[in-house]
């Protein structure tokens, strides 16, 4: 599932293509909004909220989308042929371009005033103007017995972190993923580090957490199962945690992140 930095870049792409332009066509290929028509309405803004995307248009309307595992937004010229099949879930077209939502996991059309119905449950957004490390920690501590690895991916605590930044943040802080939240020292420092990692990567593709952008050297543990730890030389472990099959993967170094 794309992480907050990738969704942030998607919102920026949609802003460049759509913001300020009048829609000449909309095509919702989901049953409950199949008859909706946004043509003639101006796109006011596109923004990300954690892993969610909000496209606000004139008339107090918001298009809410979520990429889930395989979704993406692609921009095509106005007269270009679009991908065939059922992978296209939504088209928002102007006189110049077509923004095409492919394999989107969620597509909703609702009043802008009702956006809390789809994003109101989210915790502070690591890349948003509402980022608040103290609030994120307060939410994490509501369930002190929960593992820190599971709690970090709960978007109700803090919005935007995924399996890559979970693994990298816990490694850099030396925290075993199964340690209970209530036993983790300096939670403010931990979530603040996660925020800095996403912030550093929000304008470039590919998560770099080591500071080395050369291929194969970008990350400490994620994608390196069975390989030697860059710090201690021990073997990077791979396992699963949590109930969500899309976010179970966890990697860690048993020496640098002791039980």
C-alpha cells in the first residue's frame, strides 16, 4: 500500500493537472456514483490526508479516493485513448487533460462539508499542516499494551506511515517491533523521526532513509531480509505482525533492535 509520501506526490500531480480548471467530463465507474456528473464545475483543490486523496470541486462536492495496494492516478492528454478493461474506476477530464484513476481501492462522492465521514477518524497527518507529535503519542498511548509495530500502522493514531517507514523508523530508534507501546522510551522522538523521514522523501520517488541514494543502499532493513545489517553485520529478519494481510510484513535486526 502506498505510503504517505507517495500519496502526497499523487496529490501534487493532480493539483498541477486539475486545480483551477473546469471539468468537461466526469466518469464514475463505480455503481453508486455511476450517474454523477461533475462537468461544468471548477476543481478547487487536490490534497492528501494521510493515505487518502480529496479532490474538491465547486458546489460543495469532494471526490474521495484511496489507492489501496494497486491504485494510481495517471494523467493523459485530453484526446488520448484510455486503458481498456475494468481497471479504470474514475475519469476527471478538462479541455487539456484526463486524470484517470486506475484500480482505485475507494471512490466516493460526498459533500465537502461531510469529509469527516471518510477522513475524520485519522490521526495527525505526518505531512499535513495539522501534524502534532504530542497528539500522535497521546493516541498511541490509548492502548499501551499494543505492539508498537501494529500501533504505528493504525491510521487513527498517526496518518501516512506504512510498512517501509515503520521498519526503518523502528530500526533507527533501536526498537523491537513487538515491544508494547507503553514500554517504548521517547515516543515523541520516535514519531518525530517518522515524520522527518516522510518529509525528506515527499518530493522524490523511492524511500531513502540511509542518506545514500545509490541503488541498493537506500534503506537500512526494508527489502533486505536475510542480508547483513549495515550497522552490526547480523542477519536482517523478516516476519509478519497484525491482522491486515496487506500490511503484515515487518523487517528488523535482532541485534540492533533487541527484545
